[in-house]
C-alpha cells in the first residue's frame, strides 16, 4: 500500500495510519497562533494575565508545537488507558503516536524539568472534537501555570519559604467562598510525600495565585467597561468566586474556581497539587508544587462582548480592526450580508442661520428615523467651498445593511428617497 501523509502549515509532514482522524479544516487552523497576536482578543487576554505575573519568578512559554506525543498528552500525566479523552471521537490523532494537544498540560513535565525559574506559564491552541455551537469550537486556547519548590535546595526552610511567599502576595478586593477542607481523604486525597502543613501551604499559594489571576482578568474588564461606558458587562462589586473540588489524573488534591459573572457561576480554571509520580516520571525528584489550566476563549467572549466563538477565527477586517494591544474594547457586531451605499450631496445656505443650519447630528437623526437599524453607517466623505459663490457643499455616504438578510435595491432606493425628502422639507438646503 502507498504511504500517505498530512502536511501542516509551515510544511511539516507526518505519516498517517489507521488512527489518523485530523481533517483539512482543522489542520488549516494549526499555526494561526491567535494567542500570540497582541491585537486579537485571545492575545490581549493572555498578555493581560501575564502582565500581572511579570517579575514574580515565572517564565512565559508561548511557542510550543501543538503536535505532541500521546505519551506527553496522556500517558505521562496518568490518564488511564480507557479514559474517554483518549478516544478517536474526542481527540484529533495525526497518527497512533501523535495528537493535536488536547490541553497545554501536555507540556507540564518538560517545563517543570527545564524551566530555570520556580514557575512558568504556557499558552497555546488546544484541539478537541466537540459539539458545534456559539460557545464550542474544535480549537480553543489555554493558559497553563505551574510552580515548584525543591526540598533539595530549600531543606529545612521549605515551609518558611512558602509561608513568606504567601505573605507577600497582594490582598485582593474579592469575596472568596471556600468550604473545602485542606484535603478530602476519599474524594481528593493528599499525597504521602507531603505533610499536612505542606499540603495546606501549597494549596493556599495555588488558590491565592489563581485568585490574583481572576482578579486581574475580571476587575480589569470592569475597569475597561466603565471607561468605555459599555453596558455589555454588568456586574456586582466586589467580584465573587468560589472553590469546588475537582479531579484530574495528574493532580491531587484538585479544585476548580468559579466566578460569579452576569448572574451565573462561570467555571474558570482547573488546578491541583502535581502528583509526585508525574514529577518523578519527568525526572524531578524531591519537589512539591502546583499546576493550573484556564481556558481563554470563553473569558475573552465575555470581556470583549464577542457573541460567537467562531468570530475569533474570522479574517474579516471588520472583526480584526476592532481590537488593539492592551485594550479591552467591546465588539460592535457587523453584518455578514452585503451593504448598499447611497451618497447624498447638497449645498448649504450661504449664511447659515441657526434655525435652518443642518448639523451633522441632525442628518444622523433623520437617517436613523427613516432607516432604523438598517442604517449601518453615515460618513461625511467630501466637503468643499465653491470658490466664486462661497457656498459650502457636503457629501454624506450612507451604508444600508441588515444584520439578518440581504436588502433589495428597491428597498434601499425607497429609504434613500425618504431621507432626501425629510432633508428637503426640514432644512434650507439644496440637494444636488
Ligand atoms: N488541563 C486541564 C483541563 O484542560 C486543566 C488543568 C491544568 C488541571 C493543570 C489541573 C492542572 O481542563
């Protein structure tokens, strides 16, 4: 039989086999790197989070290859052989040994091993076969974090070191609901190589760190919303979060943080204390620490008021041009149906008396009155003064466009005629 291959953006080629289930539509998204684009909501959100953790002992990795081994994505993290996440109906296999990573946790062992700072952050695109609707897409983005303390280098000062690091973390203006015991022997057992006190301290440091992250994301969004006067984001003060127990194959105990946002609890970030066997398998002995992973897309949808996750992948300038680095701006929807423009030119009277003067806002009012939401935009595109008569001419361009259907020419002509009629009858101007 002939060998067949898949080729990724950038030209890397992989041999396929009976496990291969990636399709061209998915492969074409690999390498878009939205998380590295400073002018894209996903990239803006990543940078917003990273900025809060600069100079606090973290290295930031944003360039890992989304093609990883089954070993890195599942085996080393302790996923059982029959875990549903491994199935070909959940995961995109390049071939039996390689997958498109289903989470950034696939890079945890490497980072714990190689990172020269005590902690790290990883961001990247992750791939899961999923239902299709406005909040689910087979590609989304995660930000992973991890932190280790070495018994070898800290010795007897391990506990006091973690204690002083916790004490140095900033106090936050948020309400935290946390009924969890330090650990739950049945649901969420502590690890044998750690004392109760160590478990308690690592847990505290982990939870505080994630609370800082959530504070950064949601309180920054609040500030931005207030500055732009947007009413898309409504919220109570102060921010409320709650901690629930959770389970992950490579952490114990494990938790999930939820944020109270616009009237419901939003699942935000899974985390836990990294299992010793995972660290040992990764070549790290005598260390304790935590890891977390947060999904960026659903949070970016809320912060930027983006109603459909698919818009993040849009190549339309009307989407892309709305966002710029370090800014949380609220998305203004545009239509996927074509618009139709009509120009309106007129002479203004020589000496404009207040009563008859046409101000730009008056024109806007008339167009809005006549066309309602079908008026997508009105722009002054030309203006000049006649050299001899001294009369001023203006030309406005109106774009008529519907959010949910194509407009027919007759309808647009009728709207244009109504606007002209309203201008003619209300203002002392001379339509050209
Ligand atoms: N990778 C997990 C997920 O995708 C999140 C996680 C990361 C949980 C690190 C614990 C530790 O849901």
